[in-house]
């Protein structure tokens, strides 16, 4: 099982500008659908270990990043490549949907 990276306002830019694609799960403790998708995100961290970075960002604790990317409803999952958003998913979806989005960015 891989480990998701906990992102915050200070380490976010360094994380998304690496040489691997990055899936970021924007979530909050009080969000029911976020709790549903959490285990899926953890599984993806394992599936893509060494090929991509899977990360989580708590929107309540990191309002600057949340506002910068216009995240208004959660869960929102953004896929970054070379620091740019290349794909987006709003709402809880099956693991296969997220896996396809990430797989499309893995070289």
C-alpha cells in the first residue's frame, strides 16, 4: 500500500512541479463523499507508487491553494503534470475513473 502525500500551502508548488504526474484530492473532515473516496485515493497511491504522486490537501487548513485553483465543491481531484492542471474530477467517482485519468498522464 502506497502512502498519500499530505500537501499544504507551503509544500504544494514543490509537489506539483516534480517529474511525475500528481493527483491531488481536495477534501475536508466534514465531507461525506470525501470519506467515501478517501480509501480509493489511498489505493491509487499504492497502484502508482514510483510512477505518480498521489496527494491530499485539506481545504479547511489550506484556503490559499483551494482558492487559487477555484475549488468550490469537494471532493475535487486535480491531475497535474509539470505544474499544470491537465485533468479534473469533481465529486466521488469509481476508482476506475480516477485510475484512467492518472494512467493517461504516466509516461
